C-alpha cells in the first residue's frame, strides 16, 4: 500500500480529485451513500476498485485515468483515503473510522453547518467550493435543489472547525461576486421554517374558521328567511295511548296542520301550522270553557315556540325535509332500473321446475346454488348524497 501525503505541490486538477474522492469517503456523504457502502462491504478490507469510482459523474468528469487519480490521492495530507500498491483500488483509512450516528454527533454537525443564499442559479460546485474555502476548511457542501433537481440558489455549508463557522456567520457583510449573502446557522434556518409553517397553519385554520362561520351564518340567515314565525305549538302531558291522528284531528278543525312531530308513547309533541302566527290563534280556539286544553281526557300544557327554540325546530325541520327528498329521489331512481314487470330481474309467468333444473340454468347464468345472482344486490344503489339544508 502506497503512502499518502508526499507534500508535493498540487496542481488544480489534483486538488479537485482529492477534494472529490475525500468527499465521497467523508463523514457527511459516506453514511448516506448506499451504493458506496455496499461496495465497501463487498471487500473485507473495505477496498473499492477504481473502475467503480470512475462511475461517479463528478470524478469521471475530472479524470478516468487510474494513475492520475491514484497519484493525486497520494499527495493528500489528510490521511482519509488510502490507495492500493497497484493503483487499482482506494478505501477509507481504517484508522479514521466513521463517527457513530448519535444525537450528539448530529448536533455537532448542525452547529458547524450554515444556510447561505442567494447564489446565481448557474453557479458551479467548483466555484462555490473555491469561494467557501477562502473562508475556512470545508467538510461538506450541499447545493439545495428543487423537485426537478434545479439549483435553488441556496446551500448548506459545513466547515470543519466551529471557529470558521462562527466567523463566517458573524461577519457583518459577506459577498459572492457583487451580491451580499444571507447567512444563518442551519438550526436557526430550520427553526424559522418551522415557525413559518406554524404561522401558515394558524392562518389556514383562521381562514377556515372564518369560512365555516360565514357558511354557518349564511345557513342561519337562509333558515330565518324561510321559517314561518309563530307557527309551531309545543304540547306536553299526552297520554301514552295517544296517536298522531288524534293530535292532528284535534287541531285540524281550527287551522291547517302541516306536520306533527310525535312518536307513539311520547308525552310531548310539536304541531306545525301552515300560516304565520297561527299557533297562538289556534291555541285560544281549542281551549274549553274552563280555559283548559284537554285531549283524550288529558290536560295539556301548550306554548308557542319562540326565539332560539323556534329556530332550532326549523333548522331540524329543514334538514329532515332535505333527507326525505333525497331518499325519495333514490327510491325513484331504483324503480327506473327495475324490470318491466317490477323486481330486479322482471321474471313473470315461469312455471315451477325442479331444483336440479334450476341449478343447471344457474350455473350457466352465473348464479349460486340457491338461485341467487352472484353479484351484490346493492351494486346498483347510488352512493348516499350529502344532506343539504334547503
């Protein structure tokens, strides 16, 4: 194995080759480079062939000559990468193992990494490396790209020393060419992005609440414009054997009953009339000589719904009306798909046959052993519609 770090003067090409290969095997790239890690594991000693290395685009652009690459790496003084005696393989120095991926390690890297922008969208990595190396020893440089892999104009730069990081970020003005750069610690950048995301979420929720409130207010105004004031009467004290028709007939002689909300066995009911303020007028008409309201020998407590109670009644009433309309539409649609003589198949006038005969026909028709169509009977049912208050 050839020794590294001869101390000879480096050409520009040699510097770039060293920088690129040491980046591949460095602490930042190697832990997340699955391909290179697989190549390292294939050899017990961690060697990777030059033939494999020149498959990496940036190294191939610099040189595909194994001797040139090997000769350049031997001049590195970092000791990170070793070259085999025959110049055919390279590896990371076993004496410089990768640091463990611990929380402390990740935090230490974060503390040495900066977010910097704006750079020209056509700037090259070499230009950026040359710029940042003028401010300190660079360990890693990431050009941030969008979903289409186009450079976004910002980078994450990791210096090897905390002092270089602090010096760069605290500098009053740093320019790239003629453009003043925005620079901040990576952790501060992420904190700002999190805060912006939080603010956007809060703004979205606020707008949604405003929209929901507007919809709710519009729905209330619509109900108020459609409801019939003073048309609903609340009854209490009904006998358990009372029927809906008993209630309807009791009031029908004095006014047009539009609807009775009542379930048999209940002690309470609501009666809705067709005209505005009809409830109060009819209430006076149904009183007996003693000023009482008696139905089926039971004295009732009666009052006209007003205010919020009246609004709530109409809100529920309009919703139930909409549900009934939707239900009727679905039933009508199903009837339109039935056979000529009713029913899903529309069979009529077939004489009885033996089970064996039916099974024979069923096998041809795709039915099961019991003569039932294999398809789900609900297959033609339309999906439930969203209920709207109209």
